[in-house]
C-alpha cells in the first residue's frame, strides 16, 4: 500500500466530536515516548502530519487522519508518562474506552512498544485491554535501529512473552530514523482493509 494523501480530519476528546463512523479505522496506541508520531509520519511519508514533540505526553486527544480518502488512521493518546497530571490520566481511561467500545469502523489497534525495553505493566495492561475487545494481533517494536540484528530476535521474544502473544500475532520491528520495517506494517494494514 502506498499512502498518497493524508490529512488531519478531526481532533476529539469525546464521541460527539468524532467524525462520522463511515470508514474503516486503524488505531495506534503506545506509551508517550515510544515514537508514535514519528511512525505515523513515516507511514504517511509526511514530515509533520503528526507533531513530534520533545516532551512526551503531548497527544492528549484522539486524532483522526483521513488516508487516501479510503480509511482513517487514529492516533490514540499516549499513556504512562509520569509528568501528566493525575486528573488528566484519569480522563484517558474513559476516553479510550468510549472509542474502543463504540466505534463500528475500528478494525484493529496497533500497539507500539520500545524494542529496547521489556513491555511495561501499562503496555501489558493495554494489550490485555485490546485482546478483550478483539483488537489485538499486531505489535510494532519501535526504535529498531537502537539494537543489533543479533539482539533484535532476543528483544522480540521478550516482547512476545511479556504480552503473551500467540504464534499468529505479529511483532514488526520498525525504525523511523532509518526508515526501515514500515513496508511490512503497511502491507499488514492493507490486509486489514481487504478483510
């Protein structure tokens, strides 16, 4: 799949602000500093579609991007950043739940984890949450350029074990910096759109 057109359609904090539920949506979730914005910019081949921030925890809204006029990429708020106020992190749960439960067009949530670290308790909790909704199955291991090829397989098996992935679940190592691995992710996204 080649993404030729990508534009920010809506920024929302509640269901009444979502765009019409009339397209397939693929959402992305991950910790605040996992490189979600960089990945979305790599996938869409745009430098600043998703704003990359030096301070993690910037995405506090659900951002809907219209892609090729065919489907949406949905950027879910980053979780697990300590500097975000308690009240703000309390709002996230219901905001995410409302989206995950009610969105008819939502096909899959792609979870991002940093390849260099074992998934955190919050990563594990998020993945269990996705499994509960039947939205699991694809994990992107970001920052893949930071580990050697030898280490990569070891890191991937740590991720698989921590998230209790089955043999059919996919872990895709991606490096936004080196622009590697995203083709495999784009082809998985294409399969989802064809289902």
